[in-house]
C-alpha cells in the first residue's frame, strides 16, 4: 500500500523563521531520489536549493511559487512506495466522514420538499399545502364541438392573460419639401439646378454656402470647397490631464527576503552599537602601479586584480597589529570576544538587496587566493546563490563604494561586528609631493566602528595603518 510522507520546510540556517518559495523543480507525478534538488527558496539571507529527503513519486505540491511560509510548514507530499496498492493521500485520510446526504437525481423531486408533490394531489409550500391540482371540466358545446381534454385544460397559474387592445400607429408626419429656390428654412438661395444636384450628391447644405458668383450665385467651386472643408474637420487638441499625486502614481514593493532581513539588521545595529566614523584621504598611486605589475605577472594570469584586493590585504595587516578591532560585544555575558581569526565580509549589492558573505580565515590566504575568494563570493552573491554558511560568522567587513563612483560614506556595522571599512573611488587628483603640486591617484577611506569597544585612538591608529600600506605597499614587509 502506498506510503505518503510530507516534506516540511526546514530551517536553512541560523534560526530563520520563514522562507519564500522561488521555484519548484518537480511536479506531481515526477519520480525523485534522495538528495535530488526539488525546490529553490529565498530565506532572509540568501536563495537556497533544498534536496529531497525521500525517494519516491511526487503526489502534491502544497505551496505555490511566490508564497512565503513558516519553517515547519508541509510543502510537498511524496509517495515513498509508489508500487503498492492505491491508497488515500494524507490530506484525504484526515478528512471526517461526509455527513451531507447526496442530492437527488436531476429531474427528481423529493416528496414533501417545497415545490414537490404532496399527498392529496397538492403542492408543498412553506406552511401547509398549496391548492389542489384539479382538472378543469368544460360542458360540451351545443354545436357539437367536443370539450377540451383534461390534459389540455389543466389549470394554469392564476395569471389572467388579457389580450392587449390594438393601438393605432401614430401617423408619420411627412417632411415638408423645401420650396424651389430655398434652403428649407425659408431663405432663398441662388443656385442653378446642376449646382443644386451636386450639393445633394456631396451632402452640402446650400444654406450654409456663401455664393461667389455675380449677385451671390452659388457656383460649383463654392459647393466643392464646402464639401472639402466638411471632410477635413479641424483637429481637436485634447486638454492635458491634470496632474495627480495619489496612489495611481505610486508603486508598492513587498518587504521580504533579503531586503527584510537587511533592514532589520541595520536598524538593530544602528540603535545598539554607538557608531563613530573617521575619514582619511590616501595617495594610492604606488598601490595602483603595483596592481598593474601584479596583474601582468604570470602568477596572476586570468585573475581580476582590483584595488579592493589590496585594500583587503592592508586591512588584514592592520588587524594583526590591532586585534581589538576584530572583536564582538557579548551583552549577555558582559564580555568582549576578541577573534584570533578574520572572516572578512565583502559587502555585495544584488538584485535582491545587500548581502555580506565572508571569506573564511582570510588572514591565512595569499594575495592570489584572496583575490580568487573575493571574486567567487561576489559572483555567487550577484547570482543569488550565496549559502547561509557563507553569510554567517563574519568578524569585520569591507565595502567598495568606489565601484559606484562614490568617494565615501558612513557605513553601518554588520550586526555582531566592531568595524567596517568603506573604500572610495580612486581618482586623479592634484596632490602635493615634496613641496610640489602634481597629479596623483587618490581615494578616501571611511571607517565606522563600535565606540563601546574601539575608542578614538585605536580607531585612528587602525585607519592610519591601512592608509600607510596603501600609500607605500612596501610597508607590508615591515608590518608582516
């Protein structure tokens, strides 16, 4: 006998409470195997593909695409024994016995119901019984015409049919013909018979035409001109619609998924950790020259080397010198947790909203490995395939607002972290070098930090170390 099992929406990670069904990869009747991908969902952090825990035949999809359901809600039914005898699906098994009597056959009327036959040849009504059905009997006519049969003379509803009295049609008033030589309004017009015939053929009212001939006589040219003007009416310019400022010109976007989670996280961070932001303008000319040399090297062939890679490397070196920046505030335990590893968050803008996956243990990676990891994370995030594991456990974050042509900002901390660095656009800017004005490659750094953990001195020293490495990449040898 078939055995039905329901697949309930699991917790995809970090205590998520709901998810949206993005796409079903199966349909009723499909055979599935264990660990076969059956559905794609969007949690509060990322889009995730879920595998089937059962093998068998899909019998029912319980949730439609686009619906948001809570964790633990059944979303799919699978028959794990499709070769058995026919059985009853779980949903049908749980239904109580049908206590509603079946309807009578079409055309049949149950005695005693309103409108049905009742004893004694009567008709059942709301209270008591209606009039008795009788057969009208007529006396035979004297002229020998037989009386109507009982079937034809059965009593009809008590609605007297009275033949309507004939109504004489109203006389139609004949149109009074216009006098010869007038326009039908008593105004004389001067036109020859051929011109009058042309006016009738063209549908021109001679009374509206001004004659151009001698003595005001209407000519053929006058009639033709009137016909042309009537055929080409003046264009009517519609009045412009009055502008409105109401819901007809508004768009409402549901707040769900990644955007909902990001909004809640930013509000919690902004009103929990006291933010401080410091700015520093940096001459990155030497770093940009190093980037060009590295990108052209054989070791980095095929690798996208960006300023973000060198900014991330400088941040990792600064964390090694100032480990307190890579820490977290534990409110419940009343402790500051200093992390000896760096899970470097890379903020990425995606069609679903902002996500911050992180490079695990980034401090142990080489520059080539770091560049590959950053590229992989950002591409996966933009494709909407970031897993919850890649989103969890971050310790410090870097965001590259320079790719949008922005110089800087006041970034908000990722919840649970103490610092976030914003890298601005690298621009050619007038700069003083050794007392002389020259053009250099310059960008701005913006560092936001939790003032409960990082005071002004620590934050300034940390930012200054990052700027020093970007100004003179050779310092990395001394810092390392």
